[in-house]
């Protein structure tokens, strides 16, 4: 997205990528443009601006698969319903497109939800793209500009002088500015540049199914997302936490349900959160079993066969109220990392702010 904004503003860009193609959290996510749960203030403003940018880019790059699908969070009892009602009372509820729907109204919006629930929180501003192919589509569009070069399979090892870096092929690259978007790679050069970087790594597990066989017209979350996302903080959430214990597996793995349908009809489903190092190297089955139960309870039918399971790691500011860590680390060299789970949602607006602050 930094490359996108630079090219849009008339610059020539060289993008250096450690892998032959990106393989990290930018692909291993839901593809959600997730406005609903964002904290009020800067984070919500960033998400809303990013939502606007995603839609505009999607019109120009249809291969992104942008769709303004919105989201539904079904609730099953009075405690969960009270949290949804408290969300509607927020001053910024209208900006998010919040609306409380009855179960019948929710099924009219998303007929695939045939399970048992009493109501659902609708967020009109949520959207989705295709995470596994979005970067390839953006790169194709950037190539078409004639002002973009992609160098894959190269790792930047050293910052040399002003506005210049050297890669592991021994080549030096110089420009008006260098932006290091290092994702969850926080060792090596990043540690040398910022030894006390206030960013941590977070590991998650997700899965993707075979095609559902019908359209899931919205993204879907469960009430555990109320416990996870800051927008839902309220006295009602305190009462939910006190009065309704989270499923033991969900609690142990710090889980919520998020579910998005892919272009091929399959469902991307997750996720867990692991914060303590060292991370496990294997994926464990209990979270997947828990997610399958929740999904089937909302769909009112068996979940399609799982086709893929994976783990991913993203970088998150230790001060979770910060949208991203943006720091000048040398003359003409900036480090931008740590968006956490906001990365897919907020990336266009994060990059736009970098471009604005640096006067591109």
C-alpha cells in the first residue's frame, strides 16, 4: 500500500520483498475490512478512511474482490444482547453502520444463518477482499504504471547513509525515502535500528473450508468478539464477562469466531491468539473443533469439509491503543510496523498517512 500511494503520487518505486512473493500475515488473514469492533477515535477514523480507500481501489482493481458485504454478530441471550444494545448507544454507532436486527431480519439479510439466535448486531460498513490474491492484483496494477519495480527473494540487510539500503545480494538501492514495512520480522536489521521497539508478535490459527454451496452474504462473528474488540467495552460487557463464562477452549486460546466466504464459496474461519514466546510450532485441534461447533450452531447445518489449516504471526504495538508504529530510524529511512490485527483493514490509510507526513 505504501508503494501504491507513492506510485499514485507520481513517484517511481522499487519494492524489495524477502520472499519471492509475500507469504506472511498479509495473506494469512480473513480479508476483512473490519470497522465494527475498532476503538473509537483515531483507530475508527483510520478504519473508516481505509474502508473508503479499499472501495476506490477495488473499483480500479476488480481482482481484489472487494465487496461491501457488512457483518452480522448473532447473539443468543440477554447478556449478549445487552452488549449489542450498548454498542448501539455509542456516539459513533451511526458511523459504523450499527443496527440491531431481530433473528428474522438477520436471516433476511443472510439466509444461510438458519441456526438458533435471538438477534444480531449488523455493521453496514464492514467489507471484504480476497487476501490470498489481493497483493498479486495490486502488483499487476502497479506494474501497469510503468513506474514500479518488484525485487523478490531479497532481504534488506543494512541501512547505508541517507535514503539508501543494501540487500543480501550486495546491491545498493537509493531513493528519496526508504520505508521499511517489516511485518512480524522484528529481529536482525530491525533490532539493530530500534533495539527497544515497542512491538510484539502474535500467533494465530485459522482454517478454510470447501465451498458452502450457498452464499454467505455477510461476514459473521460471534459474541466472543465482544470480549476481544475495544468498541464493545461497556458495563454490559463487564456483566457478560462476569455472568457468562467463555467456553474453556475459547478462553484457553483467546478465541473469537470470525467467518468470511471466499470467492470460490469456501469459508475462512478463525481465530486464536497466542502472545507468549516461544510460540508453539504446531497447530492444535481443539480450537478448530470449537470453531466448527460455533459455525454449525449459526448455520444450522454441518460445516463443509476443512480444506486448509494454517498458523500466522503478525506484529502488534505493545500499546494496543496505537494504530501502528511509525518511526524515523535514520535520515530518510522510516520503519512502519505493528498494526496488529488491524493490518488488513487499515493498511491503505496507514500508508496514506505515511505519504502525507513525508510530503510525497
